[in-house]
């Protein structure tokens, strides 16, 4: 079966629908993550608690969807050539879920004291990191429908990741060079949280890299 035919059958459309549901869960989780960080920064304890609860539910839903997709992969002989690549793609999205869920939990457990003057910077860093992941969503859909367009979205992922890294470095530089009133332990704590939000953008790059490899294989 030609590559152009593999994803055009009825069963393939059902498979793609499962992928779309997983991507929808990713998109929703990013919204919850952004709102969770906002609630923490601006002392909305009730809203933050709701975000934590919702994130746990979304992570569970994503796990169930991934198992459904994996089962479909192993039952579909026509997908044997792309099975390993799709599995690796799913693993990279699972890593994204792990980062955003763990980050919110760590905010709740460690309760870092973030100076009010850094609220906007941390919020902007969160927005850039989530934008990097958001951009992988249409790129993933393009792989199954219009693989030639994958590079358009992956280039945007790299852009947002670079911007997130630059802002994260700026935050850390400000903390260590300009905030003499903070204890060294508090500075390390802020660096830790900036780094872990930045890691979300790096996880998006891993998705983009995998999509690029997959798109090249589909073109052969």
C-alpha cells in the first residue's frame, strides 16, 4: 500500500481521530498549565487547586488515549513501517504531560517565593514554552494529512524555544545579579522553576525533531 493510501481508509480515519483527541487533550492541558501558573503567581489558591485537579484528570485521559492508539498500531499491519516512529512521537507527548503536571505539583509542594516584580516574566516564559508545544499540534496533524507542511510548523517551534531560553536566562541573570535582598537558597529555587518551565519548550523541540524525521520518511 502506498503512503498516500495508508491514512485514507476508514480504519485509518478512526486512528487519526484518536490522535486528534489526544492532541485536544494536550491543548487543553496547556491552557490549564498557563492558568495554573497565573493562579499561583497572583495568589489565587482556589483556582490553582482546581487546575491541579483538572490536570490530574487530563493526564489520566491522555494515558488512556495513548494505550488506545498503541493498541491500534499493533493491530494494523499497514502501519508497521511507521509504528516505531509514531510510538516515539507518543512518548515525546507523554514527556510533555509529565513536565506540565510535575511543574504544577512542584509549585504546590515547594511553594517558591517569587518576587512580584518577576510575575510578568514568569508568565511570559510560561506563554512562550506553551506556544512551542501548541505549535507541534498542527504539525502533528499535518504529518497524517499534508506531510509537506510539517517543516512550516517545526520552524516555529524552534523560534519559540529559543525565545523561551533567552527569557529564562534573563530571569536567572536578574535573580543572581540584581536581587541582592534574596538568599542564595531563594535564588536557586527561582532558577529551578525557571529552568523547569523552559524545559517544556525543549520537550516541544523533541516533538518537532521527531516529526521532521517522520515527514522525511513519508516523502521517500
